[in-house]
């Protein structure tokens, strides 16, 4: 007996279906390529300050006790629940069970203790070590329960534990995470081709809700023109933070794409070295601030995308105070302040990292400063140079950078932070904020902190970075906003 008649019938049915305009359902795509402007220097969020690290691994490869949701809320992650003692000093975390790291080792309370103790150790290289400063002890109650005791109440503790710097790592693999990250997330590292891409694959042993994509590739394209070409050629499926906002209008007119405009946590600032003369004089810093026309920078460098700020705080936060008028564009006042400070023939270094907001914005700011008598020596630096020379060595006068960490005004209380402020009165405000749990009191203190750094003209506050993204119209689940520096792919899928 032959199967030829059956095969012929099947072919005839297929031909009939095609003739009637009926086609077999196409399988949904199971991969996505995401564009990024900057390549991370490493893939360990507990050992590096670059935002690009979290943009690849946050929630995808590594997880913490808590995590940020798309709306900025604090959600359970490796901790399924927690209890807080009445005095606010003890946090008891109940952990999800059956969780494994990508190398097959089990996750339990010992890993939490290892991670938190490692992050707060004297020799810690964690870029946000201050997040863990109030931890007095971490104790394993049982494999699924860990108790964290604080030295003083900290109303931001659950928030702090959601940062990428607070993810949980394993002692077996922590030392190698920079090049070979091993986390508990739904994706694992497949390949890192330096200078080109990072490929993540679905981790089949994931403990939580399975992801819908089998593979995610993060493609690094630093040149805005090349990024535009890659999107138009469908080589990139989404560019959540597109580097050329001037091209968005072209995507808007093309039905293949969806333009996604949202908010970010990125306070973009003209940072000043507060301990380096003459910027150690508040009148000089005030003069610099009044020389800046924020709207001209937003229009010229960001093509209108961005919200002016007058302090280091996100305008979408309910506790934000609009202090832009305090450092309004006033070149005549700027000149008068320089005269009062006895400063003339001033030349300042201006070191600019790669993002277009910095390079384009820097040229505009240099022209504005020149108008009030301040010359600048511009140096374009790559991120590795910026981290070494500016962030670590503090070898700069001025620099432009967007601080994308969530609600990070506490950095102004750090004596060794790169712009070197560390004012005692500001630190006292932050200490009171750490102890406060009443929402109204916390708002009052956050507003006092905002006003304090504005009064001291610590930095030139420019604008809140808009999240300007573009995506294939059929790719769903890309975060519209950036409550933290992440490209969370855990809920991304292709629409049929």
C-alpha cells in the first residue's frame, strides 16, 4: 500500500487553502535583538558602576531579594515575602524554594548572607556600597529564611535591595561573574562577543514564570547613524533608548515601528568638582549654573525631549520640588558673580563621555560659558576613561553625565563621591530620612535635601532624560519608562 494518494490530497488541500487566502499559522518568533549604545565593561552588577551592566543583566540574568516593577513599585523577587519588626530594625525574608543558579547549584539563605556580607565588606568593590551601610548582621534562620538586622531604621531598605547592585550571587561563581555571569534569572549567558553583542538564552531550570523568548541578543551600536540604519533594515528589533531623537519622526511615519516615549530616572547634570579651585567657591558654581540655558540644551542636543530640573530629583516623583527658577538662565548675573568671586580669565576642563546628551550638550554648554567669560577645554572620553579619570580619580573640573539610578540623591552625602560635596548639613538630612517611616515626614526631608543641594549649587542641573525608544510594532512588553537602568526582557514577546 502506498501513501501517495494521501500526500496528493494533502497538497490539494494546501493549494485550496492558499487559493482561498488561508495560510497555515506562522509560529511566533522566539528571539529578539535589542540595540544599546554602550557596551558594558563587565557583566557583574555587584562590581561595576556602568549603567550598561544592569541594562543587560538586571532581572534577566540576576535577581535580588526584591525588584523594581515597570511602574517603579517594589515587588517580591527571590524573597516571596518579608516581615519587619516594630522597631524597624529587623527584616525577615521568606525565600522562594527550588531556585537554582545557572550552573545548577542550589539557591538558599546562605547565598543571601554571602551576597550581603560581601557587598558590605571592607574590601567590597560594589559601586553602591552605601546601600548596605546600615546592615549590622545577616543571619540564616533556615535554608528558606534569612534575617537582616539593621544598625538603625532605614525606610529605604526594601528599595535599596531592588537595585542591581544588590542582586544575589553564589560563592561558587561570584569571582567570575564579570565575564561569565551566573545568576538565578530566566536567561543565562550564551555568548559575549566583545565589541559586538551579548547573547542570552532561556534558562530552562528557572524557578519562576517562564519567559516567552528563547534568545535575546543585545547589540552594541554606538553611532546614532548606524543605529538608525540598523532599525530601518530590521537588523534590530527594538532600541529602548534610541540615541538619535531627531530620527524618531521618521519611525513615527512608518507602520513597521512603534515609537515609545517615557520617563527615566536619569538626572542629567553638569557635574562640578566642588573641592577643586575655583569651583570650591559657591559663587563660581552659581555663576556656572546661571550661564546655562537648559531649554537650549534640550532643544539642541535632545531635539526637545527632556524636562528641565533645578535639583537632583526626578520630576515624576511626588516629592519633587521645582527649583529651576533658582538657577535660571541669567548671563549678566553670572558675570556679576564671577566678578564678586574675583575670578577672570577662567578656563575649565570639560570631559564628555560618549552619549549624545553629553557630547552634543557639551558643545552647547561650552558656547554658553564662553558668553560669560569662561573658556572650556573639551576632552571626549570613552566610558572606561570616564570611570577611571573622572569617577574614580576626580581629575576634572566639569563633566556631563546622566545619573540613571533610582532616587539617588543620597550620593550627595558621600565624602568620596566624584563631585566631592559631602556637606555635613546635607548628611544630617539624609540621616533623618533613613530613620523616618512616616510618608509625610519622608517627603518633607526629601524636599529639604533637594533645596539644600540647589542652594549650594553643587552641580549644574540640566534636565531629566526622557526615555526615547523605538520598537518593531509587533514586539510587545518593552518598558516605556525606566524606573531603573534596565532592559527587562522577562515579559517581552512577539504578537501573532
